[in-house]
């Protein structure tokens, strides 16, 4: 059998039915013609029955799914759980479903990567099921040693990896005796620069203790190794005069076989639970006797095994605080129905997809006395994926009530928030919100400017002067009334940049480049030194003589770097991210690090000494010419979670100077941006303060990553500039 991982992606085009009906499903937003629903079965090259649950979660989180048509990607999902079992709507047309899962690393003993692609068509009113077969994308390597070889060689190891002559800086695995005996497999990802794998057999001759080495490539030098293929390296002996010759007759043969399946398991999205025509995250609140029916919709990409309702309120109905409604007795179902709790189960034809509409009738809700009630709902499907949600019911005679604040609300920052209340009675007036830090006693009142509101209408207030990363409580009030229903929210953190003072530096043992980090494992910033060091020069260095505070700053020095007649202009630079690879004399850079805060500006201390431009690439976008004065630049960008894959690593931005694939400040992934261009030298002999405002272009999403770049030559990406110098120190993000 062949080894592969398989996504069974069911793209179900079905008509949406009215929410008021107990036949499915609730109304769906959008003008699509059908629902897309997904589950996955995985066929692995290694039996993982004992850890299927763990594997399910690992692949679930790493899965990247794109749905595209002729205009490009129309839906993108990071992780199976981002695809709701409730479905996503698609217009009629032709589509391509693509999926990537696993961990794409250069070399690993256990990290595997899978890819698949499938075309499909959605037509109005149709139901289309699509299976995306994601085959393993790795090249596998295993090693076998003949018994006779083991008697001739001691301390045997076999190293397999990417050919370093191609510029690859990592991706090597060493098969020692333990790995070889255990039949271990190495997983490799090849790329456009490293299409073959090399091996080195090492050992000591048993006859005299001398070192023995034998090298080669897995396939012919002018060929490429194949993905989804296992290459078994067989180390043999020819049985010829081994006593006299020693290791001379040791040979290596490589057998290639297509990967085969050993185990099957599933990865699926967890069941989905949400309120029909109401926000399940918000309390069901209202006047006693006037609460409407509330229905909860549950969907799963396979059969639903259990639905458990937990509430102290059930005690008066069932003499128990929890009940499983799918498998309970008919008597219990009848008791629940009589009390006003019932459900309808639907199974889609030709699939395992199930949906439940769980109803809490108005008669039941209005039977509750004034108070605060919770109903916890837990759903478990046949794959043992579990989801939970809580419906909060608050019958009241109160005049006003605070509305819960969504933790992801974009109106909440590190120092500000927008808080909302709801009017419950027409006789309420002079309403507002009061708030306090959790654990304190004193309330601060903020009056609403709204007047004349009637029951069911809402009002909001703006609060400021808050502290970062702090839990606050708030409640509604009005003339003559203060609500006792207290809600909470937490303000955003105020993150800062690692090694912002440029104090920590080390040397990368792989290439001897100077790096602004305490160690390679703690790297946050990087520079173009990895490229210039190939010509025996670091263009960005630590400087202890010019600084704002602490012991040092970073000195960025643009220059023409040459060695043995080979050279190129290199701008002194520093950036948040990692230098990935040198392509000839050009660099490939991964920009950005994880970051979720929302600063309003960035402060940095800078000294800039521009020089006359003496190196020009005619394609530079600013039209810089020789003799012009060079300009420096520092910029910051906050970007979303869009990632670009390069050699098994995912980065917010991948820059390739050879093909001028550069960062675009107006790109779709950019949430906020700010820059400062240095048109002349800074004043004085020391560093000066520069504050760069950050302009938010998108307010609908929080940042996921941050990019910061400083360059002594603005057009350095185009190899244009002069021998300019820039010192930077004490980067600080400002919050308001």
C-alpha cells in the first residue's frame, strides 16, 4: 500500500432554511449557494495508534487550507478548527481545494509534511463532496548495515543531509548505531536549491583503528530525490580479501521505494455550538415573563455521541444537575420536554455530518425567578472531539444591565475600552457605566450621552486612563439604580522589542556572522552579516563608543564588500527576523516575529551620517543616481497572520533581493505602518530621539506579527547607496 495522509473535505452545497423552523439549518449570512464542511482521515507512514489523539491535535493546528477560484484564494484557514462544521458559503463555480499539514522542516526524525490538491465544482442547490488526498511531501531515508561491515568498522555513523555547497545551512541527521538498529527514518524537505541529499559514512577500521570515510549522493548528481519516496542506504561488503584490504570493499547501494501506509486515523474539526439569532456569549436577559424562546445550534463533522447539559436549575426538574440528552431514557426526554427543553437531530444523507437544534422554550425561561443562571453545554462527537459553550440567562426587574465585552473586541486597547449597557425598562433615565480594577472597591462612573432610550436599546461609554494587562469590572447604572450584575474585561498587554537596547551580541557558529542576540537560540533581530561574511566582512556591528544608554548600540555601515575580485554593495542594516540563506551574492530574509499589541508610535535613538551615492542599480525605485546624497530609513509594520513558506519555515515576510521580492508597505497583510526617512545627517555628535507615529490602515483585526527594519541606505535592497553610517539604540514602543 502507499503511504499518504487524506483530507476528506466535504463541500456541501445545501439550501439554508429558516431559523424559526426545527428542520435545519439556521439562516446563514452571505449570498453563497452552498456550505463547505470538512473532515480528514490520515493514513500515516508510521503506526501511531497509541498517540492518535496527540497526532490529531498536532496536524489539526498545523493544517493550512485554501479554497481558490480563478480570481485567487477566496477562503483561507489556519487549522482545521477554523473551518466551522456549520459550513461556509460558496457561490456557484469552479474551485480548487488545497491543504498542507504537518511541520515542514529541513530534516527531522519525526516531523512530517503533507500536501494535497483537488479541483471541484459548486452548482446552485447541489451537494458536492470533495476528498483532498494529502500525500507525504517528505523524502524519507533509512539505513541498513551488513553484519560483515559491522565486524570491519567500529563506531559507525552515517550522516545524511542537504549539500552545503548549495548554500543550505541546516538539515543534517546522523544515523548512529542506536538509530540504525531501531530502523529509524529521517524526514527531509528539499527545495529549489537543494534537490539532492548527500551522505557520509564514518567509522574506524577494526584492523588498525584508522578513520574510514565514504561519501556520496542519494541519486546521481544531476538528478533530484523524489518526495513520498523512501531511500534505504544499504552498507555492504563484497566478501573480497577483507583481511588485507580492510574497508576497501565496503560498498553503498541506495534502494528507492514508494512510501507505504501503516496506520489510519482522523483529524476533524471540533463540534460547533452557537446561538440561533442571538449571541451565545451575551446573557439572555430581559424582563421576567417576557423572555423569548432561545435555540442553540450544534453541528459536527461526524456523528454526535453525547450532548450534556449542566445546570443547578435542572435539579428542580430531574433531581440532578446534569443530563445527557442523546442517550437518555424516553422518560427523561418527556420530562425535559414538558419543562420546555427539547431538541431535534438531523443527519445529512450520504455523509456522517450531524446537526442538532436545542431549544429552551419561552415557557421554561419565564418560569425562572429573578437571578443569574448558567447552562453549560458539552458536545462530544464520535472522534471524541469535544466542544463546550455556556448560555447565561438573567431574568430581571432591573432597569439597566451591562453587556459582556468580547475579549477580542477591537475597541479594547491597553489603556482604553468601550463599554456597553442595555436599557431593560422604559422608566430608566440618566444611564451610564461604572468600572473599577478588579480587587478594588471604588467605582468610577462614566455617564452616557444617550437619552430617551426604551427597553431593549443599548448605550455605550468610552473609558480611558486604564492600565495595561489589567482585569477590570464594570456594571450599568441609571438614576436611582445600580446593577449588581458585574462583567469583566482585560486590557491589552504593552509588548516591547527584545534586545531593544542592542546590548546582547554573539557569533553564529555556522558562518561566523555577528548577530544582535545573547545566543542564536534567543535571536529576535538579525542582519545582512550572514551575506557579507561570505566576503569576510560584518556590515553591522556592536559599537560601545556611541550609544544612548547601556553599553552599546548597533552600528550599520553601508559599503562595497569585495573578496578575491567578487563584490557587491551592501547596506548596513538590522531587522526583526532571521537571515535565511545566501543566493549567490544576494540574501533571502525572513522578516517578522510574533506580536499582538497595538502601539501608537515607536521611539528610537539614532545617529546618521549619510555619504554620497557611489553604487547604483538603475532599477532602484527612487531613481537615485551617482552623486546624490544617500538617505537612511527606519520603519515599523504590524501585520496579520499571513505567512510565506520558505524551506520549511513560515515567515510574515520573505524578502529576496535577487528577484526584488521585497516588503510592500501597502500590502494586504499590513495592519499598521510608520517610517522615518533620514534626508540629512542628524544633529550633534551623539544620538538623537526619533519618534515614528504608527498609522493603522486596518482596525478590523489585531496584529499577529511585527516587522522593524533599519538601513543606512534606503535603496540598499536595490544595491544602491554610498558608504553611509547609522547607529541605533533603545527602541521603544509607545502606547496611548
